[in-house]
C-alpha cells in the first residue's frame, strides 16, 4: 500500500495529534490545509503536502486525489464539513471525521450514506471520543439481549482541558437542539430534556440528556425502541438550558483563544462511559474507562484509517462505529487510552 492517508486540518490541534498517531502506525501521510508554509513546517520526511480550503470542494478533490482515506479535523463541521466529505467520496477515498456535532453526523448518514456506498467507500463520522466509546459500550451491553426496550449511554469526564476548537463546538451544540430515539424512530429533543440517575464506578450520579450521536448510531446495529445519551451533571443543569444558550456566544468568542492542552495536561483527564441495555430478555451494564480524550480521538482516527486500509470494515457507506467494526476488537486496539472495565448482567 503506497497510497497516502490525507489529513485535512493537519496544522490544527487535533489534526496534528492525528498525524502523530498515524505516523506511529506507519501510515504514509498527506497533510492538507490552507497555508503551504504552515504545512511545510510540520511535515517530516516522506510526508506529502497539499493546499486546499475546507469550503472549496474543487481544491479538496485535487488534494485528496489518490489518497486511500481522508480524515477531516476542520470544524465546526456544520459549516466546514460537507465539502470535504463530498470530495472524499468523489475521489473514491474512505472518510473519517472528528465531529462532535450530532446535526452534522445526521447529515452524513441521511444525505451522504447512499453516495458513499455507491462509491464503494466507508464514511465514519464523529469517530473520536465524541462519540465512539458510547456506541461500542452500547453494542456490548445489547449483545444477546435483543430486542430491547432501551439503551442509555452516560459519560462522566473529570479534569478536562478543552481546546479552542472544542469550545467553538460546545457553543454551537449548546445553542441547538438534537435528536433522540423514541418508539423506534427519531424525535426532536433538547439539552436536559430528560434526566436519569446512573451508577458509575465511583457511585450513583445524576446525568442530563445531551446531543451525543448514540441515538443515531445504536439503532443502526441494535434492535431497540429507545436510545438517549447523557452527560454527568447536576439535575439543575437541565433546568438552565436557556441560560446555556445565552452563554453560547461568550463561549464562541473564547473559542479563538489558545490552541489546546499539552500532553501532560491531557494525561490528567479521566473519563468513564456507562451503557445500560434493558429489555424482556434481561439487562446488562457495560463500563469503559479511559484518559486523554484528545489522544484517544487521534488514536481512534489512526486505527480507523488502518482498518479501512486493511479492508476490515463490515460493509460500505456511512456506518456507525460498532456497525463497521467488532466492538471488543476495536477497544483492544485503543488501550491504554480506552479499556473495558466491567460487563455486568443486572
């Protein structure tokens, strides 16, 4: 395999981390961005460099031509994500992105899935900490218990330091609604529309509904009537969703301050993901633990590209993580940044 792995946004914070992980796996790289000088400054021997704008599909097609896969790390994806995906499909290249925006992922599945399948390529959206762990945990929880009444996924993150790009995404997510899965179909929902109490390894805690992609991804591989995604937060957070929307412009302004946390700061972040599956055939609880959410995102994208290169994806088109790959096998390749902590029948 001599075709390169193209990384759009390679000069950005997440793009740089993806490049490091991909090099470590021996993937030949093509760095893509708007500024030639900045790309040359980060390139190492053997890297290719191409100049393209995330808004210009023509320049992107030229930049992606001949690549076996493309990783898009340039956001916000609702603004910048469509042209890179269209260009990758047009070039016959597999596609991955680091979006944390449910609305964009919905467009990938609904508007681009058929086009990707017809082109014989795989599109993996939101293929990072947002929200692969939840989808994998949900698949393990559901295994052997379908059909299910409910799957819920809950995240708990501590000591998190956010990059500028993450802050911009948070601002966008906070000011928009999202989709949940209810009664075997998608319904409109919003931040804090529901709350639960979930048992984490450190004890029970309140969680509030947020815009994770699990309501989009889990029904693609699991027979289930209800799917919602949650984040650990006080229940009062659900009542202050209006305040969150008012705060979004301020967070958006701070999104241009600084780049991202250094490796030492990233290593201090800890997270737990809990998935619960409930149905007439029983219930199961799965716990994943990990650290360094940015490092995990970079490793996920690199491992995903590696698997796509090797033809390991199960099917074509826009696929959910556990639809494309075996959940346990993928988790094993992500250690020590993501590890399976517990599988319990409850």
